[in-house]
């Protein structure tokens, strides 16, 4: 009874599946080998070159028709968008340069302000010397004299 439960039911398509899988394995290996050759690369390059040469006039005609259509619809073309993008990039670069220059100016200004606010060592000694002389003198009092 255990042998009957472990057995798979008979499938008449199983041999065909096995042959299909073996055929696809052999086919894929042979195609990979063929595609990796220099002759295939040259043939594919020649076909691509021929296609691009033959399709160039059609592509140019399509581009001209698209430009006229976009112009009539008052829509920008690809060249217009690229031109705007270049201008915006130029403006952005100039703004970055101006920002860097303003930062430099602010740093110089901040250094000048801090130097102006901080008293110099000679100014400190000049202020304290006269004050020390004044502190040593006695002033006559004017009280009682009228």
C-alpha cells in the first residue's frame, strides 16, 4: 500500500517534456556559442548599419514633419527644451558663483566688525594710564565754601 502511494500516476506527456527540455538546452547552448563569435558581431553590425542608412531619410522627414506640427500647435520642440535647459543651467551656475562671493564678502565683513569691536592692547593701556593718574589725585572739596 505504501508503494502505491509513492508512485506517480502515469503521464503520457512526460517523455515529450523531457525531449523538449533537452532540445531547448542544446538549442540555447548552440545559440550562445554562435552569438559570441566575431562573424556574428560583424554580420549584426552590417545589418544595423544598413538599417540606419536606409532609415535616415525617413527619420529626417519625420523630424521635419514633427517640427512643423509642434510649431503649428505652439509647442516647444526638443531643441527648444534643450536650449532652455542649457540657459537654466547657466543661470544656476552664476547664482552659485554669486552665493560663494557673497559668503566671502560676509566673512571679510564679520572679521572687520570683530576687529573693530575688540579693543586693541595699546588702546587698553592708554585708557587705563590716565584713569590711574586721576585716581591718585585728590580733589579739593567745594563744600562749605560759598
